[in-house]
C-alpha cells in the first residue's frame, strides 16, 4: 500500500511539473521610459496619474520609470499655486522637466 501511494504522489508531482510549463504565457512587459524632474520647492509633493510618487527632493535623487505614453503630472505645495501638465513618456529618450512653483501672494 505504501509503495502504491508513493507512486501516486510521484505521478501527481510529475504531472504538476510537466504541465506547469504549459500554462498561458505572460504578456510582455509594457515599454517604459524615464521621467527626470527638478522641482522647487524641494518639499513639493509630486503626483503622476493621481498617484503620489514622491517629493521634489526624493525625485531629484531618482528618476521615475513610467509606461510609455501620456501621463498627468501634478505638483503641489502649501503656499504655492499648483502645477498640472500632461507629459509624454518615450522609450527612446528621457523626458526632463524643471518646475518652479509660483508662491501665492499674501
């Protein structure tokens, strides 16, 4: 009985291993490009497609890798007018922007 259950377990394991490679192929990764930002004030919050991606300070240290195509970029900081723009990311060359927020007059 024991050898029969061992053989069954080995057969099941072999089937799983054999059929595991026959599954659906993964879709290729979407092409990506680089966004390089220089933002003042450095503590300003940066959003891409309504998702916070960091501050001007953190993004100065590391460029963003984004899907190729258009994206909405929003930059916000208390005491400054917000900046909103659409950026187009290309796989061929980095998109580079220098943004200086304008202070709200008091």
